[in-house]
């Protein structure tokens, strides 16, 4: 039960961080690329990407990857998968979407390390 509570906490924190990063990117950094994307779509994307990937990172990948590869391979896969999702949902070029995904996940991972 403790593992499930840690997972739910991590998911909530991840959603909050990654959605906030997407919002900041929309408003401050990638204005041109994000200018026509409604705020609701940004929020949906942040929530959807986390819900679509974090369960696999926590429950599936540890079962199939050795511990020494789990973080590197897992995070890389998450960046790629979320990049594809971001590209499709927000209609961004795949290169931009992968960069957005990498930034969101890097910040989320870094804050997660500090918190946990």
C-alpha cells in the first residue's frame, strides 16, 4: 500500500510540474509555436501524457529492465513517447515536441529527486 501511495503522490507531483512547464513554455518561451493552442489543450496534454506514461515507468519497466538501466532507458522512453503524444495533441513538429518533453521530464525528474 505504501508503494501505491508513493506512486499516486509522484503522479500528482509529475502532473503539476509538467503541466506548469508546458504552461510556462506557452506563455514565455515558445510563444510562436504555442500561440494558437488553447490553455485547455495545454492542461489536457500535461495531464494526459503523465497518465499515459508514469504507470509504465513505475510498474512495467522495473519488471523488464535491470536496475542499472531502469532510469536511463525508462526516462528516455518516456521522453520519446510523451514527445510523440505532444506532437500529435498540440500539433507541433516532432523535434519541438521531443524538446518540450525532455524539458518537462528533466524538470519533473530533478524536482522529484529533491522531494523524494
